[in-house]
């Protein structure tokens, strides 16, 4: 009990001001530009987009390697069913995983099944990734998807830079490589194409409507092309957990929130000890009443 009183007595107004001053200095320091070298600038990132090129015909003769290392043509997956193309890379530390998790979650909620009513083609934008890595990703997501024989219709490709860039250009998927962080800055989402290989519809972000996807797949199967939708997507590079480098505005918001949280914690601690001290202080002495007989 005595220890509580002594500790709380240290939390005098002057000491509290010093603590708050330290946290404010920390906040200012966090908000100042980092002295470390920067990778892609915000201006470069702002140029990365997911352009909607509806009715664009993709080159079906582009050559890639499937998850078993066999050379294949993109056209191998077209002809009878609509195709979902997902561009990203298998070693992506953050948003690519969110995109695929969001896609799998949506696929689980719709009646059409991968391999029966439509195909999915994942294409790595990193020309250095291997079929072995692609096979590991396929195994992981097929297990997560959980439907029988889906592996026949879900393909994970790797390829040469020229083929990757041509496909990305045709579907409007813009990206850049940052040599400092050794990561790719790219948008999130996927594209639905008709059996003929024409772009039918775009899905942006990392979460998707199951009803909308079902409707789009049905339309695409009849070689119908949808209309443009509002472009809303996140850049994978902004959320890199490896370098700790974010877009400047996102970095400021994160740091301000962290500082406010710390200040709130200090305020709560100070308030707790003040209450403890107040409970331990002796109350005012009430004078005894005298009664006359």
C-alpha cells in the first residue's frame, strides 16, 4: 500500500509535463522525413494503375511455364470457358495474398466451380520466380478452396519478362520493380475474360461480391463484355512489411495513430495512479458533536 502511495506521488504535474513533452518530441521525429534512402517515389507510385481495357484481345500465343515446368501457351486455357486472370507474384509479402484469399472466399460462396464452368490463370510478374514456387502456391490455394478436381482448372504460371510485360500491357495491369526493396509495386484485383480471350470485366481491391462475380462469369461465358466500373484498388508496395517504407500519407497516418495511442495510454496510467493515491489519502476529520443534557 505504501509503495503505491510513494509511486503515485512521483507523478506530479511537472513530471507529467516532461513525459508528455517526450512523447510529443517523438511524434515530431516520426513525422519528419526519414534519413534513409527512398525507393520508388510517390510520383512513380501514382502512375501505377489498373487501366480498364474492356474488349481488348489478349495474345493467346504468349508462352509461359505451368507449375510443373511445362511450356504452355496462354491460349491453352481459352476456347470453351471464361477465364479469370490474376496478376501478381508468388513471393509478394502482403497484398497479393489478400487478393487471392479474397478471391477464394468469394469462389467458395458461388455455385460455379473452377475447372467446370470457368478457369483461373495466375501469372507471376516476377520473371525470376520458378515453377516450384508456383506449384507450392497452387497446392496451398487448392487446399483452401476445397472443391474436388479444381486443380484441373486452376493454373499458376511463370514466364519470361517479355511475355509478362505484353500480357500486363494488354490487360492494363501496370507495375514497377523497386530495386532497393526488391519488391514490385502493383495494383490489386483480377480480370475476367471471355472464352475468346477478350477482357470482359475488372474486379478491384481485395474483397469481392459473390453475386457480382457469378453474374459476370455468366455474361463472359456468352462472350459479353461488361461496362467500366469505378476504379478503386490498393498498391501492394504501400504495405511492404519488409522495408517499413510506405507511401508518405499512409506513413504519417500510421505514426500519428501510434503516438495518439501512446499518449492515451499514458493518460490512462496517470489517471489510475491518481485515483489510487486519492483512495489512500486520509479523509477530512469530522469534529465530534457535543450534546448538552
